């Protein structure tokens, strides 16, 4: 599986499917805007639901021995 909606990955997906004869699923992080080029080459395409993506993110603030890491406001 490849998490992307970037059509630049169409050719690598095609190569894996046709030359290596392997399944390649595309997981689209942008629901309702799936790249048609990727959809043509992939074995299947699924979208990540917004709530799953939101629930999978780190907290706004992380701390470790070196200091703090803050998530940008726009995320």
C-alpha cells in the first residue's frame, strides 16, 4: 500500500503491478479527490476518513530530553 494522491507515483505503481506482478493499493489522504492516473494503475483505492487521520496525529505539544516540539497551527 502507498499513502498518496500524487500522480507522480503512477509509474512506480505501474512497474510494481506489471513487471513484478504484485498488488498495489493506494490509500488517499484526500477523500473525494483521487488522482485518476493513480486509480487506473492501482489494484484498489481507498480514502482515509478525516476522523481517523485526526485521531492518528500526535498531540499539539511533544516534549523530550532535548526540548519541545509544537505542531504548526494550520495542521
